C-alpha cells in the first residue's frame, strides 16, 4: 500500500524565475540580459570583486587565476619567489576592478571555476611548504640573535 503524501503545488514557471539585479523584474534563470532594463545578468559567474581581492592578497600564488577557472595559474606558483607574479597580479587587480560589468559577465559569466579540492591541494602543496621553509630560515636566525644579545650583556 502506497502512502499519499500531500505536496504543495508548485508552478514550473516559478521555479525557473529569478529577479533582475538592476530593476528587480522577474526574468528567466537562463537569461543573460534583462528584457525590461537590458542589464547584463551574472548568473553563476565569478565575482569581479572576489577575483580582485584574491589577486591583491594571494596573487603571487595565482589563486585568482584558479578562481577564474584558468589552469595557467600554476605558472604563478612556479615563479612566485621572483616577485614578478606579485607585480603582475597587482596590475590584474586594477584591470579587474576597471572592467565593466557587461565585459566581465561576458568573459567570466558562466564559467565553472576550479573546485575547492584544487584550492586545498594548492594550499597544502605550495603555501604550507613555503611557511616551513620560512620557519627553517627564520628560527635559527632568531636563535642566533638571542644568543648574541645575551652575550652582549
């Protein structure tokens, strides 16, 4: 015997509607522009501000490129020690913030980025070893400093 569970009726059309980011009119989920105001809709895309912040804080490691779904962020990881990727990512941050919303949506609007697993792997394979190397250099230098300070007394 099957149990009849009451379900609230849903309109298929209501499930496929979202609100326009500019004028607030209901539009289709898949619409790239609003039919009322013509505003470009960023549906499932990458945030321009997030990409710019990643470029500013973690740009030397290419994290902003991985966020945007670009595999060549690996070159930033390989050459971060030169300082060049840091300069390039700072310039990219400025370019990201100056890009118009419509151009940004066209370029990065519906791209699927790198999964969180890839970012975690980058963290464990690049950033944690770098912290270990810095600690291996700085701890003996600090101990030497303390020893010299005690001998100077």
